[in-house]
């Protein structure tokens, strides 16, 4: 059976950069939540990310609001592996002329295995957010049901789209390529 991993930003390096929220050409903040909805986007601009903390650039990192920012090396690797379930939106990082991209995963799969997670809680009417009733409020120690994933190599789990999940094959390719900034946790 295939194994899957949560792909996270490895924040342990002290000399690495940290990016702020994406801005349009007028310096206005873009809606950060649009990047975890699993739909193709047309931004109408090339967003740029300010450096909150200068440091070594990374091939993969979370900017403010956990927006996925990746290098051209990362995008080219996905292309070579024929991973098509993602949109690479051109972006800039202040003081870094090389191309960067917002990684916008296009697949959202209902695959969280509630019984195997450490803890799951759902929004209830008394939480005061009627639009979220029945959705996940907490997912700790996430586990997924791999039988529900199909052929996906990169996706977000339905109901907990703050997580980015990759297949073991993609994880190994990222490691072989030496993609910086990644950390993996089996789900």
C-alpha cells in the first residue's frame, strides 16, 4: 500500500528566510485563503512576497498564512514527474531576482481517517460559526485512508486544507533532488 506524508516547512534552520503575506503591484495584501481551496486561480498580477526575515532562500517554504512558495527547481521537478494536480503561479520574492511560484494544489480529497487520528473535533452550532458546522475544527495526529487517494501525488485533505499531502514517490524525488526547506511527517 502507498504511503503518504504531510509536507511541511522545515523551520529549524536559523539562517533561513521567512516571507510575509503576498502583495499585489499596489502593495495590497492578497486574500491568503484562496490558495487552499483546490481551484485554479487567475490573480491578474504577479504577487510579491516581502522578506520578513532575510536569510538563505529555500526551494520550499510557507509564507505568511502558510502560503506555499516554491523555487523554479521545485516546479521543474513536478513537471518532470508529470505531477499535474497543481498550479504554479508566478511570483517574486523581494531582493531575489530568480523566479518563484505560489504552489496552488488543485486536488482536495476526502481521505482523513477520523478513527486513526489522535484527535478530531467538528464545528458545532454553539461555536458561533454556522457556515462551518460539520467541518473539522481540530485534526491532531492526522492519519489518512490511502485507499481513498487514488493516483494523486500532491493534494490537500478535504476539511483540513491547511495540510499538504504528498505520495512517498514524490517525497523520495524531492529528497533525491535536494529540495531545501522540506520536512515530512507520515500520515
